[in-house]
């Protein structure tokens, strides 16, 4: 059984002008066409699956990769970027990059390179399986589990039940879904413990420690264009170094040995193709025929992969820094803060880094394009995935200063309103539960912060869109402040409506409502929140 992503339908996409036919050997030159049942005329735009060759050859007729999760989409896009670098289909200088973006340089050179490349492409090769470590194959029967372990959202901590599935759940996974899940593991895998005992590998040291992969603990930012081709070109950083190779299988380059050497052995990527396709896990997949006869995977084994050394700036061009305890640190997913509340850091990265070959410096120099900034991360607790977090932010060349001002002041407005709601809740608690214990729980009853944060994101994005469309920052902030004040007032009212309209509960209702209005109109309150601006 063979499966080759170059020619198999494996990348879900949103097409612009038609649904492609089932890919096959004619990938090399056949255009996208409608499905046979729709006749010869191209169908309207819709969802489809394309091969890797088709994705690159017709990248400007594809709106976007449409992965099952944000992380899967990022993993596929990163892998495609790796292919472009390996094929030397990339600009060498900033000037070339700008020309590539503005004239929409075709990516067909990489498609042609893929067709000619005689490397390791078979997902089920017995000796050199694509993306895997063949040394694990002989241990599949003894220590492998169901394909749920390959899917981050179902794998849990790689040993326990998660998402209503047992790790031995026998339902097979289609080959294309398994390939995308493997790419996602290589990029976002969390640091936990694998299942295979060291002694079975003939190793003196445990084989069980899984390191957090390259993107597993930080926010990845991509610039999105109107088509897949535009997105790839925007994120294709100039590279004038030696061409480097893809990581296609574990044995195609010197990698870490699985033996005790005192410290974890790390490796620095040899170039961008190496970086974007690093094998963050050792993986083994067992092939099975699905009910429809198509290839699938019914058993997997996941072990530790490569650990990267600290990366130089050239390999961290999308990284966003935020201040924590007075120190700049990499922006990471947080359960307590939505990504839009950190968007000022994104715009600061653009406004402050307008020179140099980093992502934000390049975007700031665009003359006409209006990309979106897409931030994606995997929120995890002690290595166990919880959920994907992602958000999109508008960007217009020349307006980065205004967007930064709006995002910084908008975040401050929302934070202040949240504090005012806490103060009002405290006032209500003091008059309803005078002298009662468990004060925090009683304050929480009247605290409308969750309702505020639930609606503030919509208002915030509307403000950013207004600034991006050319409206004055002051006007956009004023409109945003009015919306946040309305949200805060409604959130408190909803919390206080449970109080009886008499006695001390009526008094608590009145005083808490007055406290909120006083807090929102204090002299040190942000001007956009106030009913009347001096």
C-alpha cells in the first residue's frame, strides 16, 4: 500500500473558481476542473481537497487552506513553506521579496521540483516512511495504540483517555488525515511521556520523555493574503544562504541518538526548509485498507523527536514579545487573556521594526497589500492540550501607528471597565452579605466581568477595522468606549437583577449601579469611557 501527498488529495482548501478533479499522475500539468458529476464547466467556489503539487501549481486559484483546526492549518502552511525553500523557490533579498509579493510570482517552479524529486514520499514505506522513524515500526504491534494518539485534540497526555475516546479505539484514520495530524504533532506536540519502554529499544535511558515541539508553547503569527499563493509569498522570508533539505524521514540526516548523554541533545536547523519541517516527534504508522478501499492508519506509536537548540532571530521572524514582570518574553497562549487583548504587541512589533528582514519589518514596507495578521497557539495545562486559540487582526501599510494606538488604548479601556465592574460588585456584596464569610464567592455573584469580556472582543475588532479603513483613531476609540460602557452597564444589571426590589437588596442594587457610573467617570478613567469628555 502506497500513499504519496504529492499526488494524493490531502490538503483541504477553499477554492475560488472551481472544485478540482481527483488528483492523479496528471497533476503535473492538468488545471483545476469541476467534478465529473458537475459537468465540464467549473463549479462555484467551495471546499475541496488537492494534492501538494496542485496546491502549489494553482496556489492563486485557491483562497486558503481549510484545516480541521487552526493548528492543522498552520502545520500544513509551514510544511508548504518548507517545500518552497527546499525547491529554492524563494526570494533572496528584501527587494526580491517585495517584487514577488507585488507581481504575484508563480509558485509553479516548486510544483515542478516536487514532481521531479525522487526523495522519500511514501507514507507507508517499510524502510523510509514519510515523516516517521522506521525504527519504531517493529514495536507497533506491542506498544502501538489507536490513531487517536496521533490527533493532538484526542491524544490527551499520550497515555490516558481524552475526548471520549480510548487510546486503543480501533476506528482507522484516512491516510490524508493521518498525514496532517502528524504534521501538527511535529509542530505543536506537547511535552509529556510516551508509551514505549526504553528496554524494548535496547536503550539504557528512558525513551519516554517527549519535548514540547517548536510551536507548542508560543503564538505563531502568519500574514494572510487573499489567496494561498499570496499567503505563502507574504511569509516566505528572503533566504540567500545555502539551499537545505526537507525533513522527509528520520534517517535522512544525522539526528539525536536515544541514549543517555548527560543533557538533552539539541540541533540547530541548517536552513528554513529544515526548520519548517523539523520532526518534533518520532512516529510510526501502520497502514490499513479503509472500508472504501482507500489507505488509512489503524495503529500509531509516538516517541520523542528532535529538540531544537535556541533559535537565532532569523528563525523567529514572526515572534511577538510582551512585557511580563518588567521583562520581554515570547507571547504565549493564556487561559485568562484572549489574544485580542495582546494585539497591541503585534502592532508594536510592526511599528517598531520597520527595517530589516523580519516579518513585521517587511509588512510595514508594503505599498498596497492589506494582509491580515493571524495569531495561533495551543493552550495547554501541564502538557495536556485544552484548546486552540486564534484571532485575526487587520493590517494596512502606513497605518501601523494608528492601529497600535487604538489597540493599546482600547485594551486599557476594557481593562479599566473590568476593574469598575469589580468595584461595583464589591459594593453590592458589602450591603447584601455584610459580615458573611467566603467574600470572594459573594463578590463573584455580582461581578459582570465574564459578560463584559464575552462582548468586548466584537467591539474591539470593529474598532480596529474602522482604523484600518481610514477612520480617525480618536473617533474609533470614542465609539469603542461607548460600546464598552454600554456592555459594562448591561453586565452589572444582569447580575443585580436577582436581588429583591426591597430592603437592603434594593439599596445594594442602587449603590452598586451608582458605584459603576462613578468609577467610569472618574478623572483618571480613560476618556472614551466617560459620558462627557472634557
